[in-house]
C-alpha cells in the first residue's frame, strides 16, 4: 500500500502534543502506516486533556476542539488523494468541550462542555469552517458529556453525567437551535454517570455507557417524536468486581451486530451481541487493552477495532470475529502524547 494512494485513513487526536496522527490503513490486513502528524495551528501550549473530533457528513472535513485555553475549534479539509489535513481556520468556543459533532446537514457544530455544564451550537460557514458567534448557548445540569443528533436531523440528545439524565431535545436544522422535547429528559439510575452514547445503524435504538457504574443501557427511539424508552441495562464488569470504575467510550459495529465499551481502571474492552429485533444485549467477552482507553473506533467495514491509551501513548489494532464478535490483537503502534480520539475516513 503506497502512502500516496491510501483507501482508508485513520485520524487520532493526541492531546499532549497537540497533534493529529494521520495514518493509512490496509483494508485487507488492518496494517497501519503513519503518513504525518499534523500540528494544531494557533495554539501556544499543549492541551492537558482530550481533543474531541467530528467529521462532516460527507467526511471531507474534520473539526477538532481544544479543551484547554484558548478554547477553539480547528477545522481542516481532508485531501481526497492522500488523507492529509489542510488547516482552514480556528474559531473560539464558549468552553472546554468534551464532545463535538456536526448536525446531519454539516451546517452546525454541537458541543457538550463537561466543566462548564453547557450545550453550544456554532454555525459552520460556506468554507467549511466552524464560525462564531454561537447560535445557541444552553446551560445544562452538571457535567454535560456527549451530544448526538438523530439521522433525521430532527432530535438531539445530551448526557449530563452529574445530573444522571439524558436531555431529549428538538433540533431546528434551519436555525441551528434546540428546544426541550416532551419530556425534556430521561433519568438514569442515581449515581450512574451517563457519559457517551451511540446509535444503532437502524436508528431504532440508542445505547448509553455510564462512567461511574460501568453499565451499557439500551433505549428504544420513537422516530416520530424523538423520545426514548429504557429497555435494558447490562454490566460491563465481571461478576463480583469490587474495584474502581471509570467507563469511557462505546461504539456499535457498522452491521449492528455488536457493541463494545471501554473501561479505564481495568484497561479493558467489553463486547456484547445485539439482538436484531429487540436491540438488547448479551455479553460475549472482555479483553485487555491499552492503559486508560479513553477512545476507540471501528472501521467502516466492521473488521477492525482500534483502541488508544491515554496513558500508554500507544494504539492496539484488533480483528473482529464476524461470527461471535471476539477481539484478537493484531499489532501495537506508537502514537503521540495522550491519544484519545479515533476517526476513520474512506477515500475510495
């Protein structure tokens, strides 16, 4: 595989540099080659925490948020021949953002702030740069951690880790603003710590990982009105586990058959099979991974999982068994300092 003509690109944000590692992936073997480490222009000191990333819906542009001052969103164009990043500009953000995502039109960037407890929406201009001022700044309950927009671009959901809720919101895609749905929130168990979310490819189910209790919840999505109904919660940790817990990220395989969650105290990935009719989960296994696995991702064909270690400065690539979802480690790769977010882009 020549680096000049890659088919699939992997982007990894490195919070401690701050840079983005740009890697070419061989679709057949899962092997990775480093193309470059792209610096984040306009920053005069490293970010001490994570740098969430968000791709445009057409996967031609990449946005990245710095969580230390200056709080900015950096926008990049993706070279469709090489995967390299071209910096388009930086825009100020209202706060330190734990999670960012574009709406389904690519016209707005939604961001959740954990330390400042807010949800913000910024326009994305005609040059594909995040811009200001925000169209909306919405205070939340403590520790907003993740925001998602449904496939119809009509509803949004935001976790408040300290409030033990998922906010249920109506999204106005013309104005770039949200308003409370009815009801405006759905509660988790007290102290659960709702953190990240992921949609099933069908859009019928929403999954939630809880940081402080290490569970994964399944919710049915009412596509007509955007409301959620709790179906199930399953434990990630082994029966009888009594140690510390800090669950982090979760992702559904593209075929909708499996879901995986990461846990940062035991440095493990736990997998579950998804019932195709009901969306409910059954455990398939748990595997050791990088130290402090804050982020991971699954390739677009569902064959490989890449897990990065915030404290190992490494990434491990795994194969995913298509029949049973089991993970088998392939190879470990050196990353930049504090890698924490992974995104895939197919160029061809």
